[in-house]
């Protein structure tokens, strides 16, 4: 059985007021495609700052968007292989 490894890098940053966390997830496929997704998490002003929660939410949202892009790529590849209907 052949194994492949795909690596995703995630960069996380917070604004100066710790109210918005931004996560950028980037995947380079072995075929040379680059996928990037950016997502945000916003803290309710009444909540105390807990940076880990914003990190998890923003990263999870970026990965969800990245997953959607990969599924769409796969669906388009299948459609191309199927040819005209």
C-alpha cells in the first residue's frame, strides 16, 4: 500500500484588542495545487479574553472551508473524467 502525506500550515493572529482572531490555512498538494482559506472568530465584548478559544474556532472554520474546496476540486475532476453527458 502506498501512503501519501499532505501538510497543512495554519497561521493564527489576533488583532490588537484581542477581539478578532484570524486563521489562514494553506495546503500545497503533491500535484502542485495551492489552496488557502481564511476564517475569523470574534469575541463578544462582554466575555473575558481566552485566546485558545478564538484560535480553535478560527482554525476550525478555516479547515472547514479548506475541506469544502478540496471536495469541490474532487467533484470537478470526476466530472471532467466523465466527459459530456
